[in-house]
C-alpha cells in the first residue's frame, strides 16, 4: 500500500508512516526491511539480510548468496542511501557481530 524502497514496494503497517515494511529483494525475493520513524522524521532501519553488517553498506559488499545479484546490489545501494541520511538514527543488520544489545531512542 506504499511505494518506499529500492523497487517501490512497501507496506505502511499502521497507516501513519511510523512503521514501514519495505521490500529489499536480491538476497531472497520476499526480503524486507523495517523502517521505524518518529513524528520528526528521525528513523531506525532494520535491514535484516539486506547486508550482513554495517561494513556491507559502507563498502557495498553483497553476501555470497543471492536470488538475484543485480537486485541485491540495488537494494544494498538503497540501504546505504538510507543509512547515510541525516535523519537515520541507526541502521542495523541481522547478523552484524559488532552489535550489542542496546536501547534506541527516537
């Protein structure tokens, strides 16, 4: 029901833009990121397997496994763009070994 993301497919979960499920295909067809935003536009991006760590989007390193390598690179470029946005409070991958449990405040 929305058009965010690298392929213009997303779902505005609550209808207020606070939680968006955003399709980031490439690693797998149904992969999605979760973007949690506050009223001021600050957000956190949880990009699951769109990259394996911060280093993935910083250096544009894709995983070795891909359903579609071209889409995977396109999705990773979108993750990088979002992660570098001044409104991005934090951008997190599922398998990043450097992430420690912590509280994120928006």
